[in-house]
């Protein structure tokens, strides 16, 4: 049961990291404004895994 919880948390963390990576790509490609990046980055970073 503990391993299952650990695996679930690891999966969630990987999903958040992927979202942050895509967000950074969009910023670097000038697809979003800096303010939008900051808003979403803060949102993703605040999620408790």
C-alpha cells in the first residue's frame, strides 16, 4: 500500500514537471506572455504532491 501511494505521488510529480516543461517551451517560443507564464508556473509549483 505504501509503494502504491509512492508510485501515485511519483506519477503526479512527473505530470506536473511535464506541464512546467511545456509551459517553458511556450514561453521560449513566444506563444505566451511572461505574465501568463508566471501565473501558471506559480499554479503548478503550488500543487501538493
